[in-house]
C-alpha cells in the first residue's frame, strides 16, 4: 500500500477527449454566421471531426513528442555528399499529415473555403502550433502564383491537395507538396528592398540562377519556396524548387537551423543559394507587390494562430479552475478568480470573432471586402498578436505552480505566444502598413468605417470611441510617432463593433466596458464587478453543449 503522504487529491483531470470545435461557442457561432447554407452542413461535420481529433489524447501526445524532439539538420550523407535535409520526429509528420488531409492548405477554390480553413486552423493548431508554419506558407503561396497563370496551373493542384507526402522528390512524382518562403537577409531584415541575393537571367524564358544568403527561410524541408532576389530590373519574386525535374538536387545549402524561443517542433533555417535555378513569378522589379498576396494571407494566419493559442490558454485555465478547490470551494466560483477568467474569455472571443470575420472577407472577394482587408488585416495582426503573450501568461498563472511545470503544457503555449507578433512583420511594420493604406487608399478607410459603423448606436461607449478615432484620423500630421496608439484603437473598435453585433449581451457589455470604457485596470482580472462575469466564464468553458 502506498504511504499516506502519496495519496493524490484535489488534482485536475487532463483536458482531453473533448471536441475542441464544439466546445468553443464563439467559433461555432462564427462558422454558422459566415458560411452560406450550401457548404455549412458539410463544413460543420468536417470541423467536428477535426475538433474531436484535436482534443484527443493521441493528438496531444503527438504535440508533446514533436516539441520534445526538435528537427535535426542532416547536411551530408554518410559518404560526404551534401543532402541538406531536415529530419522530424514521426509525431510531426502525423500532425502535418492530418492537417493536410483535413484541407488546411485548401481554401482558395471551394465555397466558404477561407472560413472553413481558418476555423480548422484555429482548432487543429491548439494541439500543436509549430507545424502550422508549413500549412500557412503552402496555403498562402496560391495568390502569389496566380500572378502567373502557367505556374498556377502547374503548382496549385499540388498545393491544395489533401495528400501529404514527406521526402524530397521531383514535384511531378508527388501527389501533394509543401511551400516555404525566403525573404529576409542578414543586412536588411524587414527591409527586403535592401536584399543582396542576385538573380542572373538564363536563355530559357523566365529562368534565373540565384546566388545569395537568406537569414530566415521558413519550412526548409519544403518542396519549393517563394523567394526575393535582385534581378536586372529590380527586386523580383521567384519560385525555387528543391528538386529539379530530372531528379537532381537544386543547390540549396542549409547552413543551420535556428534555435528558437518557442516553435520548437518547426524548422527555421539559414540557407545559401549558389547558382540555384529558379523561375520568375510576376515581372522583374515587382517582387514585393507579387509576394504581398502571400504575406497578407500569412498575416491572417498569425491572427488565427494567436486566437488558437489564446483559446487553448483560456480553456486550460477555466478547466483547471472548474475542478481545483481552494478556500472552501471551486476556484471558478471565487469572485476574484472569476474576474480573471472572464477577462481571459473576453480576449479570446474577441480574437476569434475578428479572425473569422477577416476570413469571411476573403471568401466574399468583393471590391469593398478587399479594401476592408487592406486595413483590417495589419490592424488585427498588430493587436491580436500583441495581446496573446500577456493573456497566455495570465492563464498560466491561473494554474499556479502547476502551470509553470512543462507537463501542464502551459509553458509551451507561453513560449509560442510572441511568435506571431514577430513573424510576417513585427508591430511597427503593421502599424506603418495601416498608415500607408490610410494615406494611399481612401477606399480602404471607407470600407473600415462602414464595417464599424454597422454597430453605431448599439453601445454608447463604442460610439464615443468611434468619435475619438475619427478625430485622430482627421489629423495625419506627425502620425507615425503615434501610429501604434491609433492602430490599437482601430483594432479594439473593430472587435467591439463585431461583438456588439454578434456576441451575447454579457460579452459585448463586458468588452465595451473594459476595452472601450474607462472602468478597467492595466492587468487582466480588473473588470468592473457589476458585469455578468459568471455568464462570460460559463460561455467559454470547454465543455460540449
């Protein structure tokens, strides 16, 4: 018999064996709201299946294994030949294969495809976030390739295929491929116009040889990459395959894998090109314009990925507090803890509702919605990704010392949380992109104001902040120094307007009081005590209803 001191009590059961999709009311309501009737039933069935898989003990074990066994670079084979391959734990391939099979690289060609994919991405990456990078890059390559119809016809069926095949072979011999991206270089970072990688034209139309170094190459095990290089006509976008049609390896020297804070299961690399064959995408000198379609799509995935981390963090915190007892009762019933949990739930729901609204704009693909996205995507990317880290840290604290222990899974969420704010342009880049749209594209501001205007008159605090925002927008003199403040206000106004229109009254009221009103402190858990916090927490509790 075990000693009495080893008796275990008052410990919380693992949050496993549940439907991640069905248990998330904010997400399920958003999918029903934005999908037309025809694909809705099929999409809900697909997402339910994915949600049950994501919440299974098996998928959670894969996530732990993939993160506990980071990728390994194999630069040479046993004979000394360069191979430049990246080896992953089998759990990584299982996660990636399940995601590809669930359509998470296929949004552009089916009804409601972006809403379905965004919801699936939000659900599945809660099991493990690192493998979301190749999913995102592969999905986002499509709009860039569509600038060249011949390339799109050749590659798009492979990019959107539900078949995952690991290993490097000629793309024509595979049923599905993955794409990566290489933009930044040592000397320039975000300033890609200062890139020094050179592209030398060949006699073959559209073909070039590239020579240079990429400081960050995403998903280096991929079948092909979109990269930027300096052609005779200026900075240009290129498609660079790893394996050439004759089966030979394209020169692609992986110098090292990055040792990152989080995102441990995913490979990010420094690579060298030395006479590396590539095909031009778009016109010479139009590289930034060509690749921005890819960047915009990956920025939306940064928003969605952060929403996934926030949802999982809130779910873990609420689940823990529902079972853990202290000071005479469940933590979830203690007024101060309930305030913290409600605040976390608000942040999570606001992020989810905004991410799905952006996905719906992609599906609509009208002139007004495209204009809306030009401001809404960078504003959302700025704000949601920045809110992710403090929110996840607060959720971790709800578990106390247990949350600081690796086995809880919370440290992995916290290490992952800053990533989306940095990748695809950090905070200042997003703020400056919003300013650029304000100055150059009046239709973008008009579309944004029309969107938030749909909620005017529903809440006096929202109306007041909209008036303040309009005053700021009327004065663009010296605006760069206050761009972050303006973009924060625009993002919170947009979130508030969506919640006022679509969320339950207790959620919308709490959001407007705390994010748009003045009655809130600087930390989470400082919501006005007069709000219906119990209803907010219960709505976010990860149980199927």
